[in-house]
C-alpha cells in the first residue's frame, strides 16, 4: 500500500485524509458554500487528480456550516462580469463548460463518492449530490433544481442525465419543471438517498459504508464504479457483460484476487495490497 500522501490544500475546500478516505468539505460556510469561480477551480483540480491517486480509495463530500451547497454564487458572478475579467474558456463554453467539467470528473474518478447532505442543496449543489455514488441525507435536507427558478433551464450540470436515472422520469420531470424542493423524507421514498439520519449523525452514518468498501480489493472497488457507469448507458445486455468480463479478467489476475479467495477458504479477513 502506498504511504499516505499529504492531503492537498485549497482555498475553498478542506480535505481531511483519514485511512485512505478523503473527507472533502465545501468550505465557504459564510455563503452557504455557494459555488464561486475559485471553488470550481479547486474542485476541478481535486477530482482531476484522483485518477492518478492510488492511496485514496473513497471520497466523502459534505458542506461546512449550515448547508451542503446553496448553488451558484450569483452575486460574485455578477461582480466578475462587471470587472471585465477575461472569460473562462471552459471548452469553448466559458464558465458553463468550466463548471460542467467538475461533474464529469466526479463520475470519471475511480473512487466512490459518498455525499452527506444537510440543509440546502440547490442548483449546482444539487448536482453535486446527484453526481455522487451514495447519498445520505440529514433531516434538514432540502434539494431542488433551482436553475429554472432564475430564468434558466433546469437541464443543467448533469441534472437531466442523473435525476431520471435515480428517481424515474415522472418525479424528475416534476422536480425539474417546477423547481420545487424535495425534502429528506421524500428523497428516501423516491430512492434519491440511501437513508435519512439526524444531521449530527451524518458522519457516523457514513462509517458502515466506508468500512465495508475498505474490505474490498482496491482494483475491484474501482472497476465496480467504472462498470456501473458503463452498464447504465450500455446499448444492451451484451455490451454490459463485455465490460463485466473485461473487469473480471483484470481483477482475477491480481494478487489481491488470489488473497481474497484464499481468505475465503481459510475463513479469515483478506489482506489486500492493491496489487
């Protein structure tokens, strides 16, 4: 196993690295963790670096203070435009494309992402939740596709892709066409989140998921996230199984696979090395 590297430091994020788990906190509590340009840059850099990070196995994403993320910092965006700063390129789409890349990198990174949600998770903050792999809601959670409430389309930052796949077309249409909030209780009823707990118990609620994932082999965990991503959009059963077959062949040739099978036969916990 690789020696624990120093956690990266960012202006708008706080990374607490514990036993191969990165606890990532959006850290602009004074603005309810609203998304500004610096946060986008920080998130792009952080998630973009995970593919080459063989130490971190799981990411837990949460918000500091009273909210998960209130969405785009509209005030700062207006100030930036009035300052005549050069526009961001964002793949030719300016800030729109610059921010959209964060969600792509969240899905592309091989580490599972657990979101711990409390308070508002709106607009782009809602999409952070949707782009995660496992979602746990605090009782105070209120989420919405806020884009449509400010004169924009609700189809933004992957919401039109993620939300129907999680809750179905009917509920997704309702939420996106109205911009109405969905609370913790209904989020659980619609399978948007895995469980609802008191806000103070969010970190503790994540621990069973973390501990169970840490008992898996590093390659097996990474390729399971990749395989799920591919299968969701597969053209059919055969395409999905082709990815499964490829991943299993890759895993089966590792020392960890031999160790996992030997541990099963010997009725003991496996000791994985990541090889």
